[in-house]
C-alpha cells in the first residue's frame, strides 16, 4: 500500500493541468481559474482621499488642540474640491479626494462645529486618515497571477482595476456514478437490505463546490456489463471519472475490474484509516479515481486526494491543504497500524473535541466536525497534546 503522502504526490504528478481557456464576464467568474495574469492599467486609489468622515486641514494650522478654523468648503465622495486656503478646514467625507494643500484629516469625533467654524480638539500628524494614491495598486502591477482561483475578494480586486471580463480555463468536466444494488435514491421506499445513496449527494456537492462541470450518471447496477457501459460513457463525456464503491476485492466489486479491462490501473490502496480502498487509473483520455463506498471514507479521501488532483487539473497553482498545530481536549489510546484521520471540532476554548464514534460508516461525524486530526502511525493522544489539525475549510472549498 502507498502512504497517504506517496499517493498525493503520485496523483499530482499525473494531474495534467488545463490548457484550453475562454473569456467570461466578471459576474460569471466565481470559482474559475485564471488562465493568464491580470495587470492593472490604472492606479488604485487614483488620488489621495479621506479614510474618514471629518475635516481636512493643514497640520501647521493646528499647532495645539482647540484651534478654531473657518470651514471653507464641503467635499463629498465623487466630488473634487479646490485648494485648501491656509488657516481653513474643509468638511470632507470618506472616499472624497483630498484637496490640494491639506495634509491630514481629523475624524469628526474630535471636532466641534461652532457656526461657520470648526474646533479641532486633537492635534493631527501629517498623513493621518489619508489613503494615498496607489497604495493599493499601481499602474502596471500584476494584481492576480495565472492559476489563481477566483473568489469574492479576487473578483472585487479585478473590478477595482476596471476589468469586466477575465481569461479563465475551461471548466473541468467530472463524471460520477455509484455502484451497489443496495442503493436507493432518496424519496423512494426502502426495501429490506437497502440504504439511501448518501455518497451521490456528498460527492456531487463537493464536485460542484469546486466549480467543476458535473456529469451525474446516478446509480449503476452491480454487474460487470453495466459498470463497463457506465465507465465508457463517463470517459467519453468527461475529463475525470469519479466513482464510489466497487473498488475493493469483493465478488460484487466490479469497478476496478471494469477499469482494468477498459483502461489501466496505476495505483490501488492507501495505508490510512478511513479510506484504504482507493484506485487511480486511466480509461481512454479520462482520469479515473475510485473512492471507497463507506460514506466517511469517501468524504475524507475526496478532501485529502481528489480535491488537490481536480484543482491541478483545473489549472490552479495553489492546490495543497494547510494543517495547523492545535491542542487536543481528548484522549486517543489506540495506536493504529495505519495513519488515521479523526473527525474533530474546535471548541470555544480553542481545543479540539473528538466525535465519539469514528466508524467509517457514521456520516454524522462529518456533519458534526469542522476538521480532521492527522494522526501518525502508532501515535496516541493525551488531553493537552498538540496535534496536526486540518480544517474542513482547507479540504472542501
């Protein structure tokens, strides 16, 4: 069996980065990956402006607190004032251009209006409450690099430099299907021995959440012919094929056999818990990843391995998750022979609580938890120990 690190490294070596691109409107760019760097043709902000509602002054005119200055003008955001006359103040609002001659803005909380004058009760310093021209972006700056996944902040940054359309990589097409005669679609009645197909909704949600184009082929009967037909269709229609179940060594596990017949298997099994049976291979031009059927195993292995693989295939450059040192508030006295990933939740005191049932079939643990403790082989945990914590925010978004 491969170690978890070996599997991740091998998957990323095989992940072929996207090359085809298109241009989309900024409003449609959320979750897409930039295909080219973005450079600014403007300066942001374009001029010195006020960071506060208050009064623009010359610092030299406010030698001591309590100075009274006549208010010579009023400058709203979007307007442009005239040069500030010496010995006067300008009423100014957040975002309004600083009038020439002013070198500070005093917050209105430190000022008192007295008729046509204002009393300045705080002695300002040069540059106080002023946003300088170009302090965010200068003309010619690269504001976003190629390979950047576009979130809300990145979209806002692109808008701030006036970009209405962005070059992005084509959406990655991911097909998925689910094997098992015991599986039933929610809404249908359960017969004896059947269960609802939770993995379909977990995995299609995770795929869609990454910004991939989803091809959902649903439940496939547990026969070799049906599995081969679904696999061939998925490989024709998608860049990556993802399945859940059927990759172990049981007599009714046909997915691995179908991949071996129609393509090739390059990796199988990983030394971790939950999630040992995991397959990578190729069918035609499509990558194939077969995840375990147990719901927790599918959820965890998607976050640890499939997400980085898909992100690289999408053209993203930042694909690896981050882990953090956090103190445990629980004991784990069962040293394992495989690397384990425990479902835990951050408590208000900053320590981690452990879900009491760590079975790979208890999907409740994933909904309750907000991350995983990455436990090395043979290690135990005592309350207060520092552990390696991987938040779900690093694995699922």
